[in-house]
């Protein structure tokens, strides 16, 4: 079965420090992977998708098929990055499968 | 269009009662999804519609759950004979038809508390 694993429930970093939110998936084919974010009192929204290879709000994520990972990175964390981050997986026409999420707390 | 809207935002009910949630998707989106989220978990897929057709249901969707999208616009999710384990946030999301881009637009959710 398709599975997305986010090993950290909580990640605390100081403002200006680098951030890496881990995501691993289990799937033998070619998946599409996404990061969704939920800021406090806001709805869940798409942050970025691997096929776009874009940087959003300073965040990037690279799909590593060898390690079956899709870690989210940002070189310098900001306080406004504090949020819940969910890695999500898609294959074909199946609905999105979400990981359990990681809460990022950026400390001033 | 203010995005996906859900109603009610909060519902407290006694065990054994029936509850119904409504979701109004973004108007041009013809795919509509229901997810459930409990504390410490990510959203878990329940079911989805393309227009009025219910195309997939998760095994999480027991016989007490029923979802409809009669005219391909708004959708309702009904839970009959609620149990305490049904307490959760019920999320609705919509997306455009094809391709399946994986970009879902979520509502704010309907939080259910079963006493």
C-alpha cells in the first residue's frame, strides 16, 4: 500500500537556522509528491509539488527516488514559517494520501 | 467566490444521534473530496465525487456514513447513529477535473464532537 511517513511530530528551530522537514514514501512506481501547509487558524493549502521544481516562500523539495524521500528544506527559517506541514502522495487517479504531519516551531 | 465552504463549523451531539455536514465547493470544480482528521493524524481520505458520481469510498467509510452530491454542486456527508469514535474534523476539498494535479482546495472543516 502507498504510504507516506513523516518521522518527526515536532521540529523546533531558531529563527535564521536551516530547516529540513523529512518525508519518506513507499511506492514502487513513479509518484507525485506534494507539501501542504496549515498555518494557525487557516485552512490546509498546497505549498509546493515536486513536478514544478519551484521554490515557494523560500522552501524547496527534491524527489530522491533512490532514498524514496521528498524532504522540505529552507536555508533560513522565519517566524512566519511556524505551521503544520503535511507531505502528500499521489499516483494516477487515486486520491491524495497524507502523512501525519510535522509541526514546525520557529523560535525568535 | 470565497473558496470551499463547510457548514456547520462545529457540531456537538450525543451518541446515537444523526448528523449532516454540507460542503459547497469552488464553483468551477467538479471533483469533491471528503477527508477526516483526528488529533495527531493527517487528513484521511473518506470518499470523492466527480460531478454527481461517487467514484471511490475508503474502508473508513462504514455503513453509518453516506455522502451525496445530487446535482454535482454541493455535497452532504451524513453520519447515522454517531459513536464517540466519530469525533473528528471533517474536511471537504475540491479540485478541477483533469489532469489530477493533486492540488486540492480545502474548506475550514466541520468539527464533530460526540458526547
